[in-house]
């Protein structure tokens, strides 16, 4: 059963001022795209604040938890992020397909 992973956090002031280069951003996206069980990710940020996050679709709960607890949470803590929220949701596939959710999107290919 597909699982939606929702991650939200507030960047630390030190991390907010340490801008990544475009190359670093692309490398981070490639690492994320290669995660086992990941179908897709949408990166989000709140306008005018340091609140950031991601919405991920994983094939199953085990894959979502392995990524969130093994990589995302430790990295956010290391960077001094605050207000960290990591939540897992089962996907209602029938209703989601009726509203055109991209449940069958092909997996990302490393660029």
C-alpha cells in the first residue's frame, strides 16, 4: 500500500544563510531520487519564512520509515532545524485516482 511521508521543519538561522550552489541542490535531489521505494517527492517552502519540507510518496511504510528515520531526521537535527514534524499517511488509492493523484508516476531516473 502506498504511503505518503510528510516532513516539515524550520531551518536554523545558520543553515538559512548558508546557501547551496545549484550543483549541490541537484546532487541532493539525485540522492533523494535514488531512495529505495520512493515514487516521487514534492519540495515545499512557506512564503516569507524558513519553514520547509517535503511530501513523498513511497511504495510502503517500511521504505518511508527507513528514509525518514535513517536519513532525514538525523540530517535535520544535525543542521539545527526546529519544529520538525515527520508523519506517515496511508493513501486511499481509489479516491486519490479519482482526483488524478500521480500514484502511477514512473520512478525518478538519475540525471
